C-alpha cells in the first residue's frame, strides 16, 4: 500500500521503534524508505556563543552526530533487507516539522512514520512535540509510534 515511507530519525529508542515499524511496512508492501535527520539548533542551545553564533567545533559535532544517527539507521534498514536512502538536513534555523513536511513533498512520500516520546505537561510545554508539529504540517498521512508500557519499564 505505502511505497515511499519517510522516517525522521534521531537515534532515540522511540525513533528506532518507528524505524522498525516503517521497515516492516515497506517490506510487506515492496516499498522503500527514506531516512532523514534534522540538525536542530534548539537541541544545542548551550553551544551558542555570546555574539550570536555557533562555534565551529559545535557545528562540526552536530553534523558528526547527525551522520552517526543516519548511518546507524541505514544499518538497521540494510539488515532488514529494505531499500533505503538517507538525507541529512543541517541548515541551522530550519525546524524539524517544516523540514519533514518539505522532504515528504519533494520525495513524494506516501506516509511519514515518526516516533514520539509521549511527553505530557511541563515536559511537553518546554520541549514541544515534534510529532505533533509533523502531524500538523505533513502533506501525507502520519503514523505516530510511541513506546508501550513494556518498553518504558525496560528503558
């Protein structure tokens, strides 16, 4: 049914669970996945310099981390035997949900599969909900995967 499945990955347990679900769907339908990682500057606020910029070392570290996340996710896809490619978005200033929506449009995705931490209350207010924003902006259906009770106890 879904032939082109876009999966934002960040290396977290919920992201990996979403990746596994997307790979299973792609395998069953003969589809393919595109893995994307977005380097978001808000995740690195502590590296902001006093004069309004990021240090070269911090930018390098953010890109290296993003590359590792993508490579790890690609290894999972290859082990599953599913056709996959990947994109690293590292233009500072871009927001996750906007990048995901644009990537889905440009790649002509049929579905976006995203993991969520399921935060509530103050945690959600402070950290926001990437999955919620993706739901609002995505031009295609979005499947949200969250950790189950058994997953949380094991973590």
